[in-house]
């Protein structure tokens, strides 16, 4: 990391009580509508979270709507219903040999949905995100991402999981490096070998210390991701840097666990708020970046199918 001046240009100013109110309303409406309100619930949480996340004291905005997410939700549910129906039919009507083949094909189909869902979710989520009227965008190629995913997933299987570190970092590098913030470009420089060593060290030291080193491991994983992030604009690179300490990370994890347990889950809104504040308070950005120089370059995109499919497959996105 070059000795550029970095500071807290990012922060989260939401409160647990406000988020709790949104969660309660969302839960009641989801119950009353038998889950159909979920897309509007998701949009409401996103709008609140974005509006309370600030860069240089100006909030981000989420422009997605419940209606857009609902359309994607219906498509995603339809795909999963067909998949479960195929599994059920194969179980009932196919002989054992063909049944096994059908299972393999159907599970490969689900695996194929992962990069497609990631691509669709990023394309939708980025196009519906803005800051001071400057929209984000995702310019990755779906076929290229699918090819990369399957090639490296195969290497992960062949190496009995060892190549997973390279798979994760290569996918991060591809997807993040195709994100645009108006005329600026995001950049990620994580490396598979470094990430592999970081996790091997964290895994064994956590076992040896009966879990205590897990706080250092978690802090290091956060720092590794942030320290490899940057923004490129007009030929210059502006790096992010983590200021997360082990004490801050341990306090966040332990505090949130206790908060959830002793409130029987009702403290989730406060736990989420604490996590968001910790992330943004400890993510520093090179202050040389002139955000006033950013210009609009990104197009609109409204298909939220990938967004909902990613949710259903429980895929974590940046």
C-alpha cells in the first residue's frame, strides 16, 4: 500500500430502531400475503440501507422497486418449481440407473445457475444504485463468467477443494473489475495463493487455540478483501484500506451473538446496524479521489431475476 492519505469517506448512519420498524412491518405483511410481499420487503430494506450509507456525506440511493423484484421473484420461483418437479418425477418414474443420471444432470443445472444468478444480480443491483445522480453499472459478460466458473469449479473438484481459494479470488477479480461507478472503474487484486495461505493459517491456528484465533482470522479476511479494492479514474488508482482491529471485530461478533440470543432474534436489526457501521467505519478511501469529477456513463437495467435467484441459492454478493 503506497503512503497515500486515506480517511473515512464512507459511513453508515442508520439506526437499529428504524430498521427494526421496517423488519416488523415486512414480517407482518409477508405473513399476511403468504410470502408474496417479499420483493417489496427486500426493496424497502435496500432503500433504507442505501439511503443511510454515505460517501463524502452524500447518501447512496437504491432505485429498484418491489414490482421489478417481484417479476424476477416469480421467474426464479418458477425455475425452482420446475427443478423440484423434475427431481420428484425422476424419483418416482425412472429406474435406478437413469435416476442417478437424472440427479447428476439436474444438480449440474443448479450449479450452472450460480454464475448466471451472480451475473444477473450484479447487473440489476448495480444499475439500480446511484450516488449524487451517478449510476453504477456491471459490464461483465455472462458467457465468459459461466465458462470461468465451470472451468475453475472443475479444477476445485479435481484438487479436492484446494483450488477453491483461486476460484473465489478469480471470480471476485472478474466481477468487481467489471463494476463501473459512472466514469470510474472498480478494481480488485486479490490472489489465490495469498488467500489460500491466509485461510490455511487461520484454520489451523483457530483449531490450535480452541477458536480464539478465529477473531484474528475474521479480521484478516475482512482486511484482505478491503485492501485489495481500488477505484480507477482518469488514469489514477485510488486504494481502499482496512482499519479494522481484532478488538473491534471480536466486539462486533460477540456483541451480535449475545444480542441475537438474549433478544430471541428481535435484536437482528441492531445487530445488522452494528455490522454495517463497523464495515464502513473501518473502510478507508484515498482522499485524492475527486468525486466531483465523476460523470454518468451507465445504462438502465430492470430485470431482477438474477437478484432473486441469487437470494434463493443463498449466494453472497459484493
